[in-house]
């Protein structure tokens, strides 16, 4: 099991067009590009959101992506803190076809809301 690498999504949301971090009431909204690890295993990669949030995420939305003809569907599983959430990834037609193996080339766009 590995760790995801999350970076602020500067490729689409740039400081010239929109702030990369914005607020909504007392919550922060952050857009991230999340790359999976080369050692992705069943159960998911750890997705550490603590660089952007002080407490756990209220909402995480991830877009599905297509890579090499395969559609990858992400699922965020909330942890006990902002640093212990998991990102699970599924592919194929079934609901429970979790992927395994080297997934470091698959990158998801995420919108995260929290404190």
C-alpha cells in the first residue's frame, strides 16, 4: 500500500484566473491533482490532506479518468483525521473491481472542502 501525491491544481486553476485556495464561509476550497502510487494495493492509497486542511475534510469530489482505454473511478474514504483518508480506485463494468499494481501515471482532479 502506498501514498498518493497531491499537488495544487495549477494546470487548470491558475493564480492568474482564480485563486488556488478560496473560502466558502469558514471552509476552505482547494483543487488538487492527485497521483496514485506505484505500489497501489487493495484497500487504497493514503491521501494526506493535512497540508491544506487543519481538520478532516467535509467533502471530497474526484473526477473519473480514462487512461489507456480503461475508465478509473475514484472513491475517497474518510479517515479519522485529514492525513489518514484513503483513495480507492475501481475499473471495469462492475462496482467492486478494485485495481491493483503500478498506478502512478493515473492522476485525478479533486475538489476538497474543509477547515
